[in-house]
């Protein structure tokens, strides 16, 4: 008699019936646990004779100490779909490829803006010398403050150029215009003639979802990145603690329960420390070869239980072209990383869909530092402390790196792959080594932490990392938690029950 038949007989002998889904579930629990549950049903004198998921959950508090013989997911078909990734050019890249790249960007973002159905939408050339009220979609070529403290913005579209003046007396609009970056593509509502246009409003392409998405499955997604394997500052013990928790081996009962519900792990680049990233880097390397660094990274990922789907993109420290978009690193460097069955390697950036139809936009975040340096409000008010402030600006612009030269970039075939043409449910970034979660227009913004202690570069730019923190997102309830694997002074495992997002997790075994 096989296990399913044996379990079914245990229930029918006691007058109960099982639906197929519960039969599979009890099979995973094992014979011993199933006998305990049947005894509880009899002692409770329950009225239900057909045991379904709803019936079981009705009395589930009685079985909270019962654990499966192996990890069990009620969704056995966890899949990862790559919806979009860069279409890289092959062969020599020429000047005309860059021209096509910028033209494609302009036309893509213009199409997004034109969905607003603006009044008096016009090209710059059609405005002519007659005064009027217009809406133009244009790229910012330059901007400067006049002697009268007004802001002059030179703009262009595919038909011509003009000057847009923003009056300092309109303080709200002036503040908005001051944060415009070079090569931003926005809509200007203006009055005047082609000689000079006076700004009345500035409209970004922006990102917006009508509603938040929910899944039918009680599952979690974990977000991490910036392992920097190979660095002397790599926090390997903390990573092993994280993996041990993922496998359900440490934590209190509630933490273990959540750990076993994690079905997806997104790793957002800088998986290794790399070599030759900056002068003198060899002095801070524990492993001085990229292949060996990836070998170590692979060994860590192989310890994670196999029902978790791992999605990995590169960052600027990985063994690949530092410009954006970034392809998947070559197999000659990655020491068989692609052979891990539950792992998907994707370019940077990439749009990924998981169960429940959640679209997750992965981006390592190379341009975040440049956004901070070039956006007046972020630079003066937030600095590196709040990476989601930058993610919001990226979503407003529908582009990861609007300014030419902000990051090195590679023209792709047919389109600018740094344009956000599909609005995601979740946008996940790394790079800043700080875990933070926020929401913008129903889009969840997640910045992941790191597994590296503070580096000399971070000290130089004033960025204080918060390592070993892992954001978790429940697909069914949209509950959010950040679990902290940084350790502590005592051996107690702590779970923060307050409204504070951060949960301390400390391993009794050190």
C-alpha cells in the first residue's frame, strides 16, 4: 500500500473523507503527524466529514507544532517568467546606433505622455512666432539660473529647439523644475512663441497602478543582493545564518513558519567583489580571482532548499561589462552557476513575472549615486540614507538613467532598454547597501541590504550601510517584514512584534 492510500485509509476508518489537495498535504506531513491530527479531530468531535483546506485551517491552531517531513508548498508550480530583458547588439557599435538609441527613448516616453490626451499638443516647430498656449513633449538640453533668479531651460524635440522660462515667483513649479535632470523627457504646458516659452506646468511620464495585486497563495518573496563574495569585508557567517533560517533550521516557530513559505529569492547584483574595480582593491580581497569568487557564491546558493526559486542579476562588481544594460556574465567566469536547477540568471535590468501575476522589475542600481548627486532635493535632504527616494524619481521619469554620461551605457537593438515601458507591481534595487521599503502609486519599492561591512569607498562618500537585513513580502496578504541577521550581544532569538518593520534574528549557535 502506498503512502497516499495508507493515509486515506486512516481517515476513512475514522469516518472522514479527504479532497485531493488535503491528501497531498497530509502525505507531506507523514503518517505519524497524520495520526495526531485524526486524533485531534475525533477529540474535538467536529461536525465536518469532508476535510478540505478550509476545514483544516479552521482548526489549524491545534496543529501549530506539527511540521512536514519535508518543506511543503501549497503551490507546487512556482515559476519564473522573463517578460523583458535587453536585446543586445552584436558586432561593432557605430554612431548611428547611438542616434537610434536616443530617438527610440524619446519616442517611447513621448508615447507614454501622449496617453494623457493633452490639450493643444504640438511639436516645437509648429508653434512658430505666434503667441499661444501649448503642450510640448521635449528633452531637457540644458538649464541655468538667470540674473533675476529665474530658471531657463533649453529643450528640444525631433523638430527643433526652444527656451522654456520658469519664473521664481511660482515657487512650486520652480522647485519641480530645479530637480529636472539633463536629458529628462517631460511634457511642458507653456504659453508664448517659439522664441521663448513660459512654463505653466511640468508633467513627468510617471508610473501608476490602478490597484495593488494579491496572490491566492500564502507565499513570501525575499529580496537581497550585494553579497560581494571575495571581499575581506564579506560577512559569510551572517549569510550562512540567513541560509540556515531559509531552510527552517533556526528562529522561533513563527519565524520558521515564514521561512518555509518563502518561494522566491531575488538577488540584485554585486554577487561577487570582482577584481580591478578600483585602485588598490587587491588589498581588500580575500579571494583574488573572479572564478573562485563565483565558485564560493555557487557553494552558498547550493545550500538553499530547492523549492525556492532564485533569480540573480549582475551589478557593477560582477564579471561583466560595467555599462548598462548588463548582460549575464559569461559561463567561463561563473563556475557552473547556471547548472543550479532552481536558479535563473537574468540581465540587469530585467522584468520578471512570478505566480499571482506579480511583475517584478529588477535593477541593481548603478545610477542611484548619480541621481543623488544630480537631484537637488535628494542631495540636500536625504543623501544616501533613503534609496527609495531615488527609486521614486526613476519611476517618475520611466527611465533608469536619463542623463547622458550618468552611467556608461550600451545601445541595444531597436529600443532603449533602460526605459520602463511596463509599470511593475514591485521594483527592487540594491547598490546602496540599505534595506528600505516604500510605496508609490500602488507600486512597491524595495531597496535591499548587503552582506559586506563598511568599505573605504562608502566611508569616503558618507554612506553608512545597514548589512544583513532581508526584506520579505507576502504575496497573499502584502505583509512586509525586514529580518535582521546581523547578530547581537546575546544568544536570544528575537522577533519584533511592534509596528517597526525590522525583526531581529540571532542564532543560538552563534
